[in-house]
């Protein structure tokens, strides 16, 4: 019996000692110099850092351990860790002289890795340069995310269109204007980076709780203020102001942001001379009121006004390359006046029934009022030029074009959604239901007339015989391109989901799984005729397995995701090229297969991570589209199939101590097949991508910081004329326009000098009022590369063919900026 008790005692002693994890890192000061003899205490235990600032402590696994880091002459930092058995958490604190920072966080190891979600802290990247600096600017450097237009915040993910991406703010889906056709009209993204705390992004294989789109999910979390703070950013492209504070005995947190943007500096660097007077402003607020310890009420609101006044004067564009150099010269008359106004409000109520169960009820309202009015006349000349001197040799074509539009759009989207979450041990159950109504009032009146060498051109898709002079030609005069329609419709949607997440232990290995299903029912009603479509339904099962092997000294996570994703048609997808509604458009389908691996390791005593993903998407019932700058025109049918396949690689970590940077590589091929005519490249078929985001500072003076944002994208398809079709009998056939644009190459660099921050404060004088103050210079497109986005198509009567003239993007631009917090 004594031997039995002794054996049991030894067994429990072994288990007790085995259930431990580790925390290690390097303790430094604000100059990134290692601190020897720093004290690390937890519970009734403690140790000190070695001569090179390194330390290692052993903590109890699966329990919270509060650790204090301190040093004589420096402040202290308190952190809370939760580790895993036999695993090491890397943490390298920076202690500040004569100051104290107390912050408590819980580290949930491998949470992001097992979900396959990119997680970023917005504050760490707020100074990264870019023509459209902000959250989307960071996304453009991620593998699988492509955008070859620095004027636009829209992006394509793994071969999908701009309309295939979901965007959430604090769990609330947000929308964007519909009629915008060029990047210079966009102005401000809905997402305010100054208000953002966390960025979560999934490029495919996402969970069932996210809505019905084919490509990606961007889920943004706005800050909940803890103290009064004002943030001001000023630069030559605009300004922003953000205010945050607590009221009503700290029950009401208030976050308000106002922004102004003017793209005039960017547009004036293009090859078109203009009088450009844009006004892009928005006001946004996020309020959170804690009713009691069990319930809270949140409000998210946004008002955005984009006034776009554009008067082109002239344009000179060289194209054709080295062997057939040509030049397009256009003299303009007329102007464009566009107004895009959006209003958004969402109210969310959260109630915690218990520690493990909560319910969330959200109601939101979105309204966009858009007006697109223009009359622009252009007289053009195309000439062959000398490849050496660039001088004009002779004229190959002259003509003129008149573009006219009177387009009005008013869309109201209102919905209500309820979700329930319940946790039992390692089981997490979640379900939700949403009802949505979309009311659309649309008037389209748009046409283009073209005169080439004195001949007025008819629409080339018209099959009209002209047997002059033997038979008089009596057909009416029609424009080269014309759309005239009026729609008043409602779309009703009912959607729901259920999912189950669970963490399993297989020996010392950890296995997570996600199993879920989504469904949506919808129908369309034409309010003019009273016609209703059939009730349509989608069912979307989704599944993911994540494995964390218990391998000594190798920290890896493997993921396998598969799912059936649907995209029920929005209003844009229901409207055919003639402007009328199609009632029989079904949901587009995509089957995702994603296999990925994350390998975390240390190099030079700093953390790094290598992420690799292989994916394949089978596309069915595709609603094919053509892309003109950022405007998408759908065929409004489901007669196309396709696929997207590729590999994404990313190496991230502290290449410079304390600063996260990364290098991304992407390889993609996406094609489509319409009416079984054969596979051709989709408009987003960007085969190769290389991107780098690098942050650095001067070691001898860390207040001098530098940032590099570099993107290299291979060429995109150059698009097709506005009246091109994928139908086999069309005179202008999309299958005939498969040439590609030039590769997109862009590098933006920025430098900043930090006058005041958390490591450098002042107790007297003017600077004592600031918590942060920095000055910066940015140089956009430092190599002054003439990147292009799509083509302007000019029809030549003599050859009966189109000339694709590339639309050149922005050149080299210098921007000055000031950032401050007080």
C-alpha cells in the first residue's frame, strides 16, 4: 500500500511539473538597448535578466499568470499571460525611464493562426505612406490582395471582383457608393483608420457567421475610449480630427471622427490637364453605453458627402511601345458634376444572460443618393511619332466624341439581425438570423456619339444593312452607345447561420475545428409592373480543421478549409447592360479549398513568422462582367464558369527590433468560360505579386523613422470597349480583347521625426500640451513610373478596329504631413 501511495504521489508530482509553459524575451530601454538586472516577478517567484537583457520564466499552463517587469530608474510593466503546455510565449518589453506603464492583456496563443485570420494593430502602422493611406493601404501589401490603382481603395482578393468582399465595423456590415466609376471620384473610404483599434482580414475559407460573398472578409474593430484624447492629422491631401472620451460616470464612451480629402494634388500629376475641385468630407461616430454589468448599447453612424466637379482641358498620352510609338492628343470642352451622398446608422444591443451566453440585436439603415451628370466633348488626333525624338511624324486618325449622362440613383437598405453565442467548456456555439429590404430607384440616361474622319459611327453591334446607293438608307440615326432605363424595385432577403467551434486535445497536440452552415432566401419585386421573381435559396456549408502539433522547438499550425460560398445578386448584378432588370439571375457560386501553414520562429532573438497558403476556387454560375477603371458592368446572367488557383507566401517579423515588417509573394491564375466558348483571363487575372512593407529607425536617434511601401504587380487584362459582349454573334466581342496592360510598379517612401510621444514627453513649455507630435515627408511613386489602369478605346473607321490607349495614373508627388495627439 505504501508503494501504491508513493507511486500516486510521484505521478501527481510529474503531472504538476509537466503542466507548465514558458515566457521569454529581451528587456530593453526606449533606445532598444538591453537592460541587465531587470527584475521579473510573478506570484512568490522571481528572476533577473541576464547581461544581454534576456530572460526566461516558467509559468503554470492554462492559468493566468501576472508578471511584473521592473528596473531601478525605470518604470514597470505588468502583463497577464495564459500559456500552453511546454510552449514558449515571446514577449520583449521596453521599460521607460522614470515612467510607469501598467497594462493588462491576455495572450491567447494561436487564436489567429487557427482561424486563418490576419490580425493587425492599427496604431503600429499609422505612418505607413500611400496615396490612399489607411487600412486598405495595408491590405494592398498582403499576399492575394491586388489593386493596380492607387487612387482607389477597392481591391481584388484571389481573382475575385471588387464586389466580392465583405466589410464589417464592430460586427456591422457596411456599404459603399454604387455609381463611382473611377478612383479619383472615390474620396474617402468608410473605414476611418484614426478610429480603428484592430484589423482582422481573411482572404478565403472564412467562417459561416460572415455573410454571402465569394472572396474575403475585412472585420474592423473601432476603439472604445478609456480617457480623453484628441488626434489631428494634416497633410497636403486633406485633414482629419478624432475625439474620444468617457461621459456619464464612465458609462458612455464616445468616439467621433471628421475627415476632409482633396485628390487635386494626385489628379494634377496625371497626363490629363484639368480644373478639378473635389470636396470629400465625412463625419463618423461610435458610441457605446454600458447600461449595467449585463447589457450595453452601441451606435455606429456615418455621413459622407463627395462632390466631384471635373473640367478636363487637354490630354497627351504616348502609347504603342518602342516599335509602334503613337500619341493621342485630345482637346476637351464641357464638364462633369457628380454628387455621392451616403448616410449610415446602426444600433446594437448586447445582453449577457450569463458568463457563457449572450445575445446581440442589431438594426441598421443605409441610404445612398448618387447623381452623375456630365457633358464632355473631346476632339482627338492620333499620330505616329519618332521613337527617338518623340516628334509627330504624321496623323493616322482624327475625330471627336461627345459623352452625355444624366444618371440618378437612390438606394435604401434596412435590416435587423439577431445573434446568439453560447460557450460550454471548449465548445462555442453561435447562430444568427437577418431580415433585409433593399429599395432601389434608378434612372439611367447615358449616351456617346463618335465622329471619325467626318463619319458618324453607329453602334457596331447593330445588324443593319446599308445598300446605298442602290437602296435608300432609312434607318434612324442612333448614337454609338446608348442606355436609357428607369427602375424602381425592392429586394427582400432572409438569411441565417449556425456554427460550432471546438478545441480538442489529441495527446499533447491541439486540434480546432469549425463546422457551420449558412442559408439565404431572396426575391425581387418590380414596383412599376408588380412583377415578382421566384423565391430563390442558397445553402452554404463551411468547414475548417486546424492542427497545432506538439513538436519540440518547432512552432507550426496547419489549416485545411473547405466551403461552399454563394453571392446572391445585388442590384448591380441584376441590371443588364441595357439598364433593365433581369429576374432570373441566380447566386454566383464558389467552392473554396485552402491549405495553409504558419511557422513561427526566432532569429537574431526576434520573432518571425512564415505563412504559406495554397488555394483553389471552383466558380460556377458566374455573372461575367467587364471592368472600366473601378466600375463593373455585369452581363446579368449565369452563363459563365471559371476557376482561381494560386499560392500566397508571407514572411513577417521584426527585421528591425521593435518594428514589424513583411514581404509578400502571390501567384494567381483565374480564368472564365462563357457559353463553353473556351477559357479566357478574367478581368482580375493578375499572375504575380510582390509587396514589401518595411519600417525602420536610426539606431543612434530612434526619433527618426522611415517607412517603405513597395508593390509590384504583373500586368492585368486591358479590358474591352463599353459595348463589347461575350455573346458569340456580337460584332464587338470580349473574347477578341485579351491584350494586357503594363505591369504595375510603385514605391512610396516616408520619413518622420517624432517630437513628442510616450517615450519623449515635456513638463513645461508649448510641447507639454501634446501626447504625440510628429512631422513627416512622403514621396509617392519615387521612381515616377507611368502606371496604367484600363484603356480608353478609340474606334478607327479605316481599319474597323479599336485602339486601346492606356489611362495613365499618378506621377511622383511630395506630401508633407503633421500628426498630433493631445
